[in-house]
C-alpha cells in the first residue's frame, strides 16, 4: 500500500536522480519544473476527454438513452472524434467583430484554468506549489474568466453574445461573494490558507460535516461559477442560443469548451480539498481517494445538469444576494464564535453540525414561505380575472 | 453621460426554442421585454387554396400536415365537417375508434407540450426524452391501425380508413395503466420542482376576460379558469356518452397551463378506459364516393383538438371540389395573446410562455 501511495512521488524522485546523473543542478530543476507544468496541461486535456465522455453518458442514462456508442467500444473514442472534428472545422471570424479581442478571448480563458491546477493537492505530497495563500490565488484566478467572457461577448458583435456577456458579469461577480465567504469559513476552521494545510486539518472530520452550510454554499456558488445548470444562463441554449461564445467555431470554440471542463475538474477538486478531506481517508492510496471524491462530486453536478431547469436572471441574482450571502455570513459568524470558544474535537464538530443544520433548515423555511406568497399572489390575480369575466360569483 | 438604450433582438426564425420557424422581434431594456412583435408565415404552404382544387377526400392528407403532432385530431375535425356538409352517417364502431384515436392524440400532444416546456426551461432534454418514449408507444398503436406513425390519414369522411387490427385493443388495454402511471410520474417528479415553480408561477399571466376576448381556446383558456370545452359545450361524435370532467385552473400562468395539461391527460385516460370497454363490433365506415358531391351549402364543424378548438368551414357549390376550404387553427389564435403575456417579463420568460401556449408552426402558418 505504501508503495502505491507514494507511486507518483517515487517516479518523480527516480526521474530526478536519473537527470542528476548527467545534468547540472539548475538544469535538473528547470527540466523538472517544465515537465511538471506539461504534466498538468496534459492532465487538463485528459480531464476534458474523460469528462465530456462521462457527461454525455451520464446525461444519456438519466434520460433513459444509451449515449455515445459508435466510436470505439462503448463509444469511448467519441471525445477524440469530437476533437478531430473541432480541429478540422472552418474558423469563422464575424466581419464586424473586434478582431484582436475576438482572437484573444479563447486564449486568455484557458490560462487561468490551467494555472489553478498548480495549487490543487492531488495526493499526499503531490501538489504543484504549496502556496501559503493558495485560497486567495484560487479566488484571484477564478476572477479572470469573467473578463475573457466579457471580451468574447463584446468582440463578437452579436446581440445574443452581448446578452450572454452581461449575464456573465452579473452572475459570476455575484457568486464570487458567497464563494469567498464560504472559503473564509474553511480558512477559519483550518487556520491556514494553504490547500495542503486545509487538507491536513481535516484528518479527523471533513469540513463538509463540520459546516454543511459552507459546503452547500460553496457547491452552489461553484455550479454558478462553472455556468452549469441550474445557473447556466450565460449559455442558455433555449434562450440566447449559446451566449457569449455563439460566434466562435472550430478550435476557438474548443478552447472555451476545454476551459469549461478544466474548470469543472478544478471546482470539484476544490470542493474535495476544502470540504471532503482531499486525499485523506484510509486504505486506498491518497491520489486514488482524491480522484474518487472528485468524480463523485462531478457526477453530482452532471446529475443536477440532467434533471434541473435553470433559473431566470433576476432569480439567480436574488438567490445569491438574498439567500446565499446572508446565510454564509451568518455561518461565518457562527463558526468564528464556536471555533473561538471550543477546542477542535467531537464537541465542536457536533455543535457546529447541529447549528448548521438548523441554519439551513431556517433558510429553506424562509424561502418556502416566499415561494408560497408568490403562489398565493398568482392565484389571487387569476381569481380576480375569473370574477371579472363571470360577474360576481366564481364558477 | 449615462444613458440607456433599448436593443432589438430577432429571436428566430432559426432559434432552438421557437418550436419551428417562428420569429419574435423583441425590444429589450436590459433583459426586460418592452415590446414583442410575432412574425410568422415562414411555413405557409397554401393548404387551404390547394385543398380547394382537390376533391373532398383528397384533402384528408393535407389535414395531417396542419398540426403534425396531432394528425388524427385534424383528420377527425375535417371528417366531421365533411359529414355535416354532405349529411353522411357514421357507424358506431367508427365513432368509438375516432374517440380513441383523438384521445390518444391528446395524450401525445400534452406529453410533448410538457416535455418541451421543460426543455425551454433548460432541463437538458431529460423530461422530453421520457415524453418521447411514451409517445413512441402510442405512435406504435397509430402505426398498427393506420400504417403510419405521424401522418396517419386514418379518420376519413364516413368512418375510418380500416378496421382496427385484432391486437390493437389488447395492446391499448395494457397501455392505459402504463400511461396513467406515466402521468403520475410526471406529477411526482416535476410538479413540485422549486426551480420550475420559480420560473412558472405568476409568469405569462393571461386573465380570463382577456383570454376570451382573444378567443383563446383549449388548455390555455381553461388554465385561466374558463370552463369551456367543445366536447361538453357542443358535443360532437359520441362525446355525450362518456363520463369525464373539464378540469380548470385558477392562476392562468405557465404553471397553471402545465397542470391543466396533466389534468387533461387524466381525463383522456378516463375516456379511453370507457371507450375500450364499450367499443361495439360492426362496420367501420360508410361507403363514401371518391368524388363526393355534397349538396350546395356550407358547414362549420369544430372539435376540441389537443391545442384548442379546431374548426373547418366548408362551402360546397355542388361540384366535387370545395368552393371554400377554411381552417380555424388553434395554434394561430392562441398565439395572438403572446405579446400581452410577455410584456414586462424577462427574455427567458418569452421562451417559457411560448412553450406553455404550445403551438405548432405548421398549424400557425398552414
């Protein structure tokens, strides 16, 4: 088991030894760094291939279909066939597009996505850079795609794209707030901003158990950051057709697609790291645990995508500002208070878990109340109209 | 200097959610609809004029192509109109077969309407695929009887094209509980979805008085609370012999229209249960000459098609060709209140409201 657990580190150490036998020390360091970066980029692409296939299969199965089954056994080469198709497609630039911005957007969108992988702890001792402010880095890098989407939407000179870009800015900036507050809760509990430190702080209890509210808020905000159902209004195919990337074709479109799935893995990885104890948990090798948890989280997201309708723009913003932000702020206050009073252990976890559930239940009750009010209003309006039509008495 | 500008968006004619080649010119203030202009006619095939140069029987296949989802109902309405014009008696067994087919068509239509409504809401094809699965089973029955799945051309003036095959009724008997279960399933999984409710409740409100003023019919009208169903108001065929209710809703919004369709599916299944039990043996059609020459005169017959009141107005001058062949399409007339329903809502709601009206562009443009 120990061997399997350290497998990748052992390979790295062995390879480093091999290089050291014939290269000067600075060249060894450089080669290892470049290889590490290449490895992360390749991982990104593998992730895209694997998860597009998985997404199509999962959505198909939920919809009582078979899904891709033509290219190769069980259709596993479907993603590759798609990639080839993307590469061979004509690359169209609209006549009145802002050429440079239009060209730059798909390139800029992919860079922060790949950069984020640097701070993701894939296993015990397997992290690109153990940054002491990794959480801040994640938030900062997560902000860049907003800019690129606005770039793409504006440069396309298309009204649907522009609407999509408007929605992007409104949505992503709004959801950054509850996301950061949820992150802050975790940082409070862990006492560190390093992703490695956060994973190590969850040795006894994963933070999803300690503060379920932060977990739920982060999950929802993550879905919104990924533009996935029920927050996929940026690319709502049934409303604004494709949103900000409507004018993109061929490889430029594929870049947005790549970024989307790289981000999907990243957000699932962050959820795993922050709330599901990352690579911790016994018996299996650490990197395998990480992978399993990520796949489970991604499966959950696909399941949601296959079954839920989407919000409307005002509801989506209202949900962020009126529900998620207050709830996560109250939770932050709660966690700060309890963490100050009680020492880490069963008592603290228990108190926080119960109080979090109560908070969640309260928030849901309030939202249900609001929904009921709206239903009553709609009914009253209908009744008034029926009365107008039929005279005094209803039916 | 800050200023705001309204933008104009052409939604359609090629758009994933306009249910065909329908175009809406939207004037938007941000995301809010300031003005909406529906444009149609992209699918105009001149079916009325074409039919006037054909004999009465030759026009039956054209009716299939009015609302291609409900071809049986269209046949039915046309057959009733021709029979009224020429005074043709229809055997009882044929009437039962017609009712069975019409109610199955209603099921097909409402299933798809509900499924596509969720597609418009962004539910990624899952509900619509389930709806299609059940629809396929019903289309199998249609194929069994008529040889065609969509363009059935089955209900003809005088009766139906052919008798039901022996395995049809047993199959249908088995289907009914299955379909009842399907409706229950839809209710269970979709009706209480919070996001769906948030998107549908209070959206696209159509007041009862306005609905009547626009001469809206069908589920859209009943969802606004007006209890009007041609099957009860002016019974045709043998609908007066069946026990069923006309469900209505109160709220008149997208959600009410959705619930209305589910309720109507339940009622259709009730009718089907009775029809399957009571269907008599006997002739399936009266002989009608292929060059039918109805006496001089005119006739308007209407039925409760799945989308609303479907009527045919025929004028005969005594020749084998109709002098005037006029069709009252429910889709077109229900569409007329679209602007009123959409004003003040968001872009996303337009798609939902259009989906809840449930139109077929072939029926709008003819």
